[in-house]
């Protein structure tokens, strides 16, 4: 498939490869994933062997190897190790999981990954997504929209949920609600940490 514009398409997720100086951008629509190598002027599909994924909620690029890309999708979690030429599903420990909203790559250890889900809380992987463990102790909700890690201390995590912000100081083993000063039951769709 040749290059074309994404004009008038419903973009569900986007990620910029910072190691490319912003030239490489990934974008997802309902049912497809695209890549631009010219700062978004033109795009090409890199869906290749991906199944029918319906909706991609989040795209994450490995900061240590920009050929490694993760897709958090409605029907599961997918990984490419060759810049989108080939994709495979990551499922050990999350076999029947649907509705993955967000994936977070630790900025100092790209083997350390976190995902937040639609109705199953959070999970952690220590091996680049090969295996997963649930880390939802302390959550009063199962819907996680966003995840962030402290850039100076990767033990400290923040989760934006449909019931406010949660924090963890032990890499997700325990979570506490941190909504002092925020409206009750505020839905937090995104969290950004000032480095």
C-alpha cells in the first residue's frame, strides 16, 4: 500500500518516536495502524499480519529500541520487534483480557511494562511483555485510563481512573487513592509528570 493522508479519519491513538527527532510518527484508526516518516505529511499502513483489532487505545515505542512498538487494543496487547513489519500477541498472564486502555514503558528499563485495563485493573511485566502479573491491590475501581511513572524514581506510579488518581510507591504492589483537592469521583483520562 502506498503513502496517503489520514485526513478525515478517526484517530484513536498516536505516538511520536522521540529518537527520530519527531520525524517518525505512529497513528491508529479503527482497525488499522499507520506510520509516517516525514513528520506526518504522508502515511502508510503497517497493519500487515495484525488481526482485526477494532480499536487501538494506546501506542508505545521502546525508548531504547525504536523498532519495538506496542499496541494496547480492545482485543488485547500486541508487539512488533521490527518497526511494524510483523506483529504478535502478548498474552501469558492476560489470556482472556479485553479492553486494554494504556501501556506504559519504564523510561529507564524498557523490559519493565505496565498496562491499565477497562475492567481488570493494572498489570506489570518484567520481561518486555512475555509474561504479566496483576497489580491491583488497593484499587476501588477496575477502570484505568492512564499510567505515568516518576522519571526520577520508577517505584512511584500514578494511575488515572474513573474514580480519580491513584498512586503507588512500590512499583504497583499497593495503590492508594490520592484525590485530596480534586472533585469527588473525578474521571482522570491523562496524567503528565513534569520532569
